[in-house]
C-alpha cells in the first residue's frame, strides 16, 4: 500500500467508527465526551491510587447484550460504577457488531507509567482503545518516521498526535487483511509523576 493511501478519520458520531472497514484507513476516532457520571466514577477510581486491572475473554452473541459480571470488582462500590460498566458493555457490543465477532478480549488497566513507551505497530487485526481518564495514547501520521527504523528513530515532538480522554479509537494492525505494512504507529504516553490513567482495550479473537 502506498503511503499516500493511508489515512485517519474523525467524527462526533459513533458512525465514524465504520470508516475503519475502508481500505487505507488505519485509524477511526469517535470524538466523544464521556457522560458526567462516568467521568466522576473514573476520577474517583484514579484517586484511589491502586494499580487495578481486569482481563477476560468474552463470548459474544449479537442477539444478546454482552455480560461483564464483576468487571473491575475492586471498584464495584464506587458511585457511578454501573454507568461505567454499561459504557464498556456498549463498546463491546458496538465492536462485536462491526466485526461480526464471537470472542472479544477485554482489558482494563489503571496505569501510572507507559505500558508500551516506544512507537510501534500492533500485530493484531483491529484494536479498540479508550482512555477513560488521564493522558490518551499517542500516534503518528503516515510518513512522519521511517517504518523500518521505528526502534531507532524518534519523531519531532510537534509531529506526535494524541487521543483525548473519552475518545473511542479503532486502530488497524498488521494482521488486518490487506493492511500489511500500514498498521497505525502509536505508543503509550509518558504519564506525569503522580498521575494515572484508566485504559480499556478490546481485541478481536474470533
């Protein structure tokens, strides 16, 4: 695929996420604002200062809403928990519908450092990322760096793009059919000392 063919799309409606199915689109971003009750829950969760995590495989059926029992169980008593779980379940349902998936890998993590601090591409078909609180993931437009030198070449600071908290991003990886050599280049951001972020990621397993 030629570099000029690779592009990213953005929109204020979840409909923009369907753009990721187009050839040449390696990033689609729904530029949304989180519901107030979810924002409040996330702020309270991050203020606890605990390195919480939840990782599971969800068997999905498009005819039934996804079930996420005891998701992030340590936070179940916090105000707004039900609204947060409902929001994650909506993302799982939307992702499932888009792909016709049967199994989804769900990961939630409270992070106080960069999980993947170097720019890289994912060797998966399609990943959904949403930073519910804290600093969002960083990414590069095509041509900013030489893909063959990702481990050695650092882009200029003004070339680094960043997702905002609450935005829903679909990142096409190297294993998406026809997207070889065009996976989105991205990384985890450096989290300021004393700050944390809550990241939710979904992976298409089958």
